[in-house]
């Protein structure tokens, strides 16, 4: 121990960290540029402009129903949305902008972590990034189904009906995902604009409600109701995890028309996302009040119904319902590219990298759809085969647990954004400082605060069961926490296997 202390005294801390990182790099046999970094620009069109990328980011980041679950806390919902933005979302946006400027390539977290930590961690980070994205395809469609049920409570009442519709929509979204990017851009941009138009309509509804002499359904003059306390702290986890996904749009980084778009689209997109969540929360609290949290996702349409009438409410509902299958299409298109670049780099079977005539990774898209359909069948149809209670209740439990586990896995993957930034700073300081997107102290504040905020959100999520009637808080901790650890271990083993296979292929090729 004295010898170690003396050695550390002789070494500058920064030099010690740099030496440790170089040792890790040698152990992992990192090889620098990946084949996919040069392959994608040669084979896929760089046609995504600033507006296109911003629309992709804004679609990924906004679930119009998310504020409904927070309004039960009253004005404190605003506090949590702003707190989550400051301690997690904005740092994520800054981190993604910085990494996008450093390495504006296809694959986002996959490429960044490979360049920072090597093959194993690059594949591991992308795998725990990809898995939640796959389930999000099913989750988004289930929310869309909830909006359909809001139009008529007698529709889709049974889990098997919901499951079959979900599978049908997955197939339809796959057909759309296989189309040229020019077609996808038009559809995504249109639906995103319509969704944000509904947000504007919600804001207008709240203002008209107040201007016509109605009292707000929520008292805003009680300062205590804006505060954070143990009774509402569960919202912290919900809000922070709702801000996950800032790095998804950069999966398509190799298809941007200009490298400058990398930082600009996330910055502008983040502004509109935060503003939208605040506007939706304001409209819900002013027109309906905290009690509307029990109405579920359709509460956002109820605001428009109450102020503007059923006709405009139905139009808004159609716009919102259309969002979810298109969102699923976008996820399929984006996360298929993770499989594609990993396949190009020989970590996955080569067939997953093949493009169709529209320059889409067709095999990867179809593979994801098959897996997503199997997940939907397990969630919605398996409860009919298990004698463990009512299928409706069991489907809810299975879906909630699965979604929570993969959300925690996704949250864990987001920490790699900040690990990568720290590594690049010490390893490539001159280039890093030359390409800074924010002042260095601000960036370091993000690197320190965001992972801590994310870990705290994960702990809060494990402490509070969203379905306490079916699973108590004590059981929830062990079930969800245990399954999350199993997922991470399985992903680690799969990553080691993929890296060993890639190394074996390299040796075979050299021989």
C-alpha cells in the first residue's frame, strides 16, 4: 500500500486515468474506425436535413400521454418536469450534441462507446440500448390502443383483441418501414407536426377556459403544493425515465446531410419537447384537475372535448392515434440500423446488414418485427394459457413488469453517454476542446450530475410499484430488480460471445 501511494503521488491524477484507459483499450484490442463508419456513407443516401432530424427527435421524445400520470400531484408536476429536464434531459441533450459533433456516424451509442471503451463495451451498450427500443414498439401501440378505447369503451376490451391489433399494426408499420427514406420523412414529419398541433390546441384550450371566466380546476396559489415531498417523490422516477431516448435520433447520424445538424437538431428539439410537456401538464391541471389522472391517456382528449366540443376532440384523437404506429415505424427503422452496423462490423450475422432496393436494412427490420410480434403474443395472449387469474389482470402485470425492466435497462444504457464523454476528454483532449458545444465546466457538470440523477430515478422506480394491488412495493423491488440484473448479465454474456465470434472471423480471414 505505501508503494502504491508513493506511485500515485508521483503521477498526476490525469496521467493515471489516461494510463488506465489505455490499458483497458489494449485489453479489448480496439481497432479504431469500424467498417460501418465508411460503409454507410457509400451505400445510403445522406438526405436527412435539419428539419427532418428535428422532427425525428421530437417524435421520439414526446409521448403526449406522459403528463397524465403526473397531474395527480397537482402543481408539483411542473416541479418534477422542470427538475427532470435540468438534472437529466438537458445534460443528455448536451452529451449527445457533443458526441454527435465528435463522431457523427451511424449507430450513436454503439459507435461512441466502441471508440471510447472498445469492442465489448460498444456492443454491450448497444445491446442494452436495442432491447428496450424493441419493446417500445409494442408499448407505444398499446398506448395507441388505449386512445382507441377512449373513443368507445366497448372496443378492444379483451387482451387477445388488443394483442391481435398490436400484431397487425406491427406488420403494417413494417411495410412502411421498408419504403424509401423520402417517403418515411414525409410521413414522420407530417404526423409529428400534427401531434404538436394537438399540444398547441391543448394550450389554447387552457387559455380559453380561463379567459371565458372558468376557475382553474387546480389551485395554483398554494406554494406548498408545488413542493417535493415523500408523497409525490415517485414522480421523479417517472419523469426522468420519460426523458430517455435523446440519443435515438443519432442512430441515423450517418444519413445526415451535414455534420452540423448533429448538435443543432437535438438542441432545438429539446426546447420544444420540454415546452410541450409543460403545456400539456398546464392544460390538464387547468381544465380537468388532478383527479383526471385516473382517466388514463385519453384525459388529454377530454380537455379538448370539454373546451372545443366532441368534433374537434375526435379530430385530435385521430391525430394522436396516428402517432403511435408511425412512432413504431420510426423505432423499427432506427433500431434496425443498430443491427445493421453491428452486422457490418461482424458482431452479428452478415445477413442483417443487407439493404433492399429502397436502401433500408430489410432483414433487420423484418427480424425486429418478428421478435416484437412474439413479445406482443407473450404479453397479450399467454395469460389465456396460464391459470393464474383473470387474463386481463395477468396481461397488465406481465406488460408492466416487462416494460419496467427494459426501461431500467435503457436508463442504464444512457449512462454510457457520459462515460464516453469523460473518456474522450482524457484521451483526445486537443480535439475535444476544439469541438466543444458548450463551455467545459458546463459539460463536466452534465457528466457528473446526469448519471447520478439517472441512478436515483432507477432506485425510485424500484422502490414504488405502479400496480400495488397486484405486486406490493417489497415484491416489486425483488422481481423487477432481479429481472433487470438478469437482463444485464445475459447481455454481457451475449456481448462476449459476439466479440469472440468477430475475433475468430478476423483470424480466419487473416489466415
